[in-house]
C-alpha cells in the first residue's frame, strides 16, 4: 500500500485505523483535538487516586481487543465473575459456577434467584457459546427485557440481578436496550473476565498510540479539524496522481490545510456527522454519572472482588470496590470505591446528595458498620457515555464507506457501543480507506 492518509480523532477506533494503515505502508497523520489520545477512554489522577473517566472496564475475551492489544502487557486486574446482590440487611453472591467453582455453593444457596432460573442461565450460556462471531447483531431484535421473558426468566431474576447488572453495562436499567448487546456481552463474560489495567483504562489508548508511533504514524494532539472536503465537491484543487483525480483536503481550526489521498473520520458521533454529512450516524447519547469515594484503608467490603448491585433502589445503581480489585487505584492508606448513577436526572444532582445515597446504601447493606467517613474524591458527569441502542438500531448504523469520496468512518457507531465495537470499527475503516491508496 502506498499513499497518504489522514485520521481525524484519536480514540480507540482512530488509533487502530491509523496503525493498520501505517503498517500496510501508508504515510499516516492523526489529528486529535484533546491534549491526549483516548477519546472516551480516559483516566485522571486526583490526589493520588486513579480515576477512569466514568466507571469503565473491558472484557478480556473481546476478539478485536485480543487481536490489537497485548493483554499481558496491560498488567490487568480482574473482577471475579458474577456479582453481589444487595438489599437492606442482605448481601448474596451470584456467580458462574463453571468459571468460579469456589462460589458455586454460595450461588446455589442464593435465594434472590430461583433454581430454575439458575439452570436457565446455564442453558442460555450454552446456547450463546455455540454461535459464530458473525451471527450476533443480525436477525430479529427485541429489548433485553422481552428477550429474557421469551426465555422464561422470572421477574425476580430480572429485577434483582439483570436490571442493576446490565444497568451498569448498557446504562439502561429499564432493559430497553437491544438484545443483541445482551447476547454478545453475556457470551463474552462466559469466555473471559472483566478487567481494568493496573494503571487505569488510559493504558489501553496509550498502548495503541505506542504501536501507532512504532508503525510510523504522526500523532498531532491539540489539533481540531474544521472540515473535510473531497475533490469531487469541487471546492478544492483535484489531487493528481497515477489515476483519476481523487483526494481530499483536511482543514484545521487554525486555517491550515492538508491534502491527502484518504481520510478516516474517527471523531465523536456528532462531530463525525458534521464533518461527513452522514445522517445515519447516531447522535442520541445515554448519560452516566460516576462518583468516586474514599474511606480509610482496611475498610473491606468482603465482595471477593465483585460488584455490589443495588437490588432495592436505583441510586446508586451499583457500587464497585475499585481498590480491592486494583490496589494501584488508591494510595496505600485509603480505599477507593466507584458508584454509578443512571438517567438524565443524575446529571444535575448535587455531589453531596449522590454521596449521601452511597453512604445510605452501604449502611443498609452493612448494618453493623458506620460509613460517616465516606468522602467524595470526584464526580464525573458524562452526557454522552454511549450512543442509544434500542432494538433495531444496529441494522440502521452507517457503513464505514458511507461518506462520499475517499472518506471513511471509524467509530463504535458503525458497529455497537463498546470497546470491542470501537476497535473492530478501526480495523474495518483501515480496510475501506486502503481502497483509495
């Protein structure tokens, strides 16, 4: 492959697309408007605490992630399978006995879920394990709630476990998200683990950026792209070469321009729609609020590195003992927890009210303990954490080559809203852009 390619956006999709194009022989420049790459996958350091931008994890069995990253080099810290279901005066473990045999007895005795639903979960696990990778996100769609009802799961199982657990994954406790998301992630959890890098989720884009630079990609941060124009639009000189007049011009916010043979637009969904005019790019976002809290070290939550699910209320949806899973996230003398809040209303709630909800929930779940010392480290209010994924949305998503001319799309909005979707879209975008080089 020969020629010049420009990538707009330094999230996971843009980094993967740039790397693959450079490794194939193209001369690649990537522009990212923020001071650092990563897009929505970012990490901050606040008073010695490692805080991912919103509660984020990745699934170690995602095939695109495995193909593009050295998982061992990320130095990951893994959550235990399953979760702890919590309500006032009660905590009970529900895990996967096939991957977590030590919790098999506790899961069997869990009275939040009936034995028939536990057996039905194993049957669902077996059914999804047999599917080919290409069989997901196709065919008839329905909401997660409808899908589970069709499988015969009882309302108690859905309410006590699936609502808070998948509320954390889809940011939608109503379970109105596409069943395709449930099927794919459920299979991923049965094949691998949920994890975070010891250095925070920023380690993922940092690793991808290092690989991109090794491949020869020039990464320009702090550079905002104003427009992308193709030769066919007639507003720029045609780029001449070995064939017909082709090419595009990328105009930066400072007025400078770059002529290029192909452009990969890997910007946020609203920005990608603005730059390309592709109306099928989804711009309706799902919000998330993550509160980060600290207690003195030694305050164990006795979860066995599992998420605490709020079965009685939706505020918070879940509490995560981050420093028990990844001790590197907190100073030695402190414990760190994350709490997730769903819905538009959480975006405007005062930080003190969110903290009080977390403290009240913990004191209800651990009635013999006092959590008056709970302190807020930071609160992340994210208006566009994912694009909305109601039933049928995936069939209407744009293809990478939908824009006119030598311009292609890269972003999870061409696949599905996830790290897997973002990385896979970068691979597809590089292949599509290669047709112009």
